[in-house]
């Protein structure tokens, strides 16, 4: 009874917006302040992944005029340009202070998520009464979004841009400025994550179909999409031009290679289980795009529940056009991206199955939608939404949610051995000649906090990855890059020796070690090793 009264409560959308906004603001602020309250060492080694520092490092180098390089030796274009550009500007503002840049990048991510949360309510308000819109929009403050808000990577930015795109489609479609704003947002989405080109393919395809079905003229399709398309090409040309000028090629490495290595001696059973697990992982927390896909499906489902007897399948596509096009486009994005990476990496005996996990819920929803439409069966679609909503709730709150909401930061604060990466960096700077080059399979944070060159042996130098893996040429690679020391976790050495066939690892000499209890390999040591002469 109380729930019914709450749902029927008569409040304005203005009031609903403020309630939703301040709920999201409160939770994001709590999460961000909790992390900022950690000591600098704990904050660096708890809040961000190692990958985040592959943005911060090059951003500092670019801002200081050293070019797009993470290790000080090799130029790279293996990053998403819009977030990198924002970090470069931030590096200027902070006076090239690495600690302040780190903290500000964390706050920037939270602000982009807050902006997305504000827009999400406005989107929901176009389809739902205020209380329902509040309930839907606060799904956004699940553990998944919280984790991404302080990830130090591009996810919060692309979440914000996709929600802005959807809001503009709903609210600005009749305005004269609409094609210009639309094209700009689509171009920025590409720059925010370059593999979003797959999203743009889906979006232009389904938007073209939608316009043709409504106008029944190809000329109308060209008239509506030509200007946005040209603006997207303009933005893409800027990136490709800068990339070619600074790097000598427009080809970009995926940056995901290091997540996809698999030992060659894994049994077929284990490989199959890993694949199934990774498919399911696509439901959880990999990307900001996944959150938006899940939320939009949820918005359609809640709207359908709300309509009930008045729901009419015949008018579904016209009533929910922007939502449906975005859902279709995101699903196509994940399917095409998965196919691309599978084609690229399967020849290297890696397992990219989890890329497809993102699309599973979207494909299920689209399949039910199309089947219901073709059969003109309103009841089938209505009943199926219980199943879709169940998957939605599971997807949003499982995994990442428990890791964020129930993470015990007090244990991090009380750890006796913190800052191990920083202590290795301090030892290197204090005891090794400036000319020494360090290699590391977890190099992001290390290269950010030492003045020495630290080469990432896992990601290597973008285009070198497949060639080195194919030829087992790590030993010659060490010599070519003048690598004389390796800094890595103790238990990674035998793993990498077997996995990559590195003979030099058999003769390493331990130089300095630090107990590691706060991060990835708790209870292990991080060790500085010297390679044989």
C-alpha cells in the first residue's frame, strides 16, 4: 500500500529532477571523497588500475613537449584522443604536478558521471512520471557506475556523451541547430573512444532506416544525415591527421592485448570455462557503453510496464524511436567490436569471447522486440519484460556493485605495507644511473613515478605486440631497447617465462624487493631484477 501511494505521489518533474540529481550527487561525492581520504600511496594503488597511468604518463609528456610517449622512448597513439586531450589541458593547469593531475582526473570522472546522471533523469522524464523517472535514473548509481566514475579512464566521458546525444535527439530534434549539435556529439563520441566507429555505423544505419520508413524518400535520408556525417568525418580527420603527424601512421593498437593473453598449454576444458565466464562478465562492468545499453533497455521496460493495457506494439517504434535506435546501435557496436577483435586476435591464440558478452542482453531484447512486432503480439512483449528486467537488475548490481559498495577501505588504510610501487620507483631513482631502462609487465604506475624510462612489456609498443608474440622475440627485444632491469611481481616471473618463452628470466638476479599486501597480488613481493649481461 505504501509503495502504491509513493508511486502515485504527485510531484513536478522539476522536483523529481532535483531529487534524482542530489541522490546521485550524494552517492558520487561519498564515493569520491572516500577515495580521496585515503593516503596518497593507498589512493594511487587502490583507486586506479595500472592502465589508467598509461593515460596520465603520456598526458604529462605531451604537456611538457616530450611528445606522445609513455616510456620516454617510444611514441604511441594507443589511447582515446578526447580524454587524453582533456588530461593534457589538466596537466598544464596543474603545473605538470603528477599527484595533482592524478587527483583531478579522478574528480573529472566523477563530474562527467554526475552530468550523465542529470541528463538521464531528463531523458526518463520524456517517458515516465516523476517518481518512476527517479527510480530509473538512480539505477545509474549502481556499483558499476561508481567504479567507472573514479577509474581514471575514458568511460565516464563516453557515458556523458552518449546520454547527451540521446537527450539532444529527444529534446532538440525540431530545432534548426539540431544537425550541427548532433554531428558534433557523434564526432566527440568517436574521439572519446575510437572503436565507437562501430557504434556510429549502427547509429547511421538505423537512423537512415527510421527516416526512410517515415518519409519514404532516399532524398530525405541524405538531407537529414549528410551534415552530421560530414561533421563526424571532420572530427575523425583531425585525429587521423594528428596521429599520422606525431606517430607516422593512423593505425591504432587496441590496447586490450594485454588482457587477452592466454598460456598455450591451457586445456580445452579450462579454455571453455574461461570463455563462458567471460561471456557472463560482459553483463557486469566492462564499459560505460554497457551501462547505457542496460539503462535504456530498463527505461523501455519500465515504460511498457507503466503503459500496460494502453500499450500498442504498432506505435512502439515511433514512440520510442531515439531509445530503440540507441539500443540497436550499442548492440551492433558490441557485436562488430567483438567480431573485429576476434578476427584480429584469434590468430594469436587468444580468447576475446568476453567482447560478445556486452551484446547478449541487447540481442535478447531486440529478438523479443522484433518477434513481438512481427507477430503483433503485445502480450508477449509485456510479459517478456519481467525476464529482461531481471537480467537488467542482475547485470547492474552483480560483480562491480559488491566490489564498490562493500569494499573495505579501512583494511587498505591499516595495511602495514603500502606504496610498494612508489618505493620501487624511489629506489630506482636513488640507486640506478639515469641511462638504465626498466622493463615491466605492470609498468603504468611505475613509469609515472620514476624519471627513468620504463617500457611496458605487456603492451609493448603498440604495433610490436603481435610480432613479438609470434616470433617469441622478447630476448632480442630486451637488447634492442637496452632493457637491463625488470620490475615485476615475484609470481609473474615464472608465469611470463612459460607464457612468453623468455629465456633470460632463468638467470635473473634479485636487486631489491618490497612486500606487497595492498594491491593486485596481496602477500606477494614486487621485485627489481637485473638481466644477465
